[in-house]
């Protein structure tokens, strides 16, 4: 039986933290615990404007839940931090941040892309507040949130989407929806990462991670077909059944190849 996941307020510890995350990935060494990474970050001198308390919070409450829960994830990101472009790395960080923060993932899937599909060009703070308030009423938090918490989380959702490039600022409480599309090398990484996490071919196509980029099943199939044309995998589909032939036998092998493309 799958344990229910509740929305948390963890985003209040930090939004995208893109520059900080890149620095921490560079500092990380295999086997480091969060406390060891914090010590290394503090001693590095890379965070001169961040207090020790704030740095500890960034490492323990933001970086660790997103990237340290699975040793394979941090190993792969460590390999890619200098090989992927900033835009590509940010998309990977977005995926892991959304996985660690269900409220963000659902907001992007259910509100952001719904607005985009409806032809709207903007998203405002009230859209986020309505989503959070409705989610609280639906029991998606372990205990009811106060109106102050609802407002804070609404603001964090908007800020996080802006950090990751889904929104651009147009006004004090309004943001414009950007043309956010998954980049080819990120798509290849995600497909293989899902495969090595143990998912079957049809489960990979149905993964909700693709929905973070507005991709439905047919869109995912098209994306995998493009990867097939690049020789990164072999994609076949007939009568609703998908078969994927995997060209590379490990994430490290894939990363070596796509980092040179």
C-alpha cells in the first residue's frame, strides 16, 4: 500500500536556489552526508553573503531532500554540473525539486499547464492562492494551514516557477507564462533515469515527470521518437503497447555520450 504524501511548507526554506545548488554540487564528494557538505561549504568561502545558519538551512532543508536522498542522483548531477548548459542543468534541478515538493509538482501540472492550454499568457498570485486554499480544503496537508501560510506558500510557488524559468515577471503579483519546453538532452536523461529506476517501458511514457513540461502521452511518444532518430534509443509503439530498446547500459555511459553531443 502506497503511503499518502502530503503537501509541506518545505519550499519556504528556499526556492530554486540555482546558483547555490551549482556551488554545492561542485563541492560535494562521494559519500558526503548533509552535515559534511555543510562543513565543506562553510569552509570553502563560496558563500560570503550567506550566514552560517542560513547556509545550514539551505543544505539540510533544500539541497538534501532534493538531491541527497538517492546516491545515484547526486552522482549523476555531479557529472553533469560542468557538462550541461545552465538551462539544461536548471531543468534537471526543477525535476528533482518538484519530486521533493509535491505542492510544486501539482501546481505546475494542474494550474500552470492548464492555464497555458487554455490560451492564457499570464499567471497571478491569486491563481496560486486559490490552488493552495483548495488543496488544504481537500485534505492534501497533514493539518489545516492558516491563511498566512496559504499566502506564503502561494508566493513561494510563483517564485519557484520564476526561478526555474516557467514564469517571467510582468507585474507585482502577475507573471507571464514562458515557452517552457524540455530540452533534448534533458529528455534523454529523464528517459534513461526512469528506466534505471525500475520502470517498464509503458510506465516510462506514463511518468508524471513529463507532465512538468506539459507533455501528455502522445507528446512523450513523439519525444522518444526524436531520441530514437538521434540513435539514443530505439522506440517502437503499436496498439497502445510501447517497446523501448536502450542503447546504453548505464547512466554514466549515457552521460558520456550526450555530454559530447
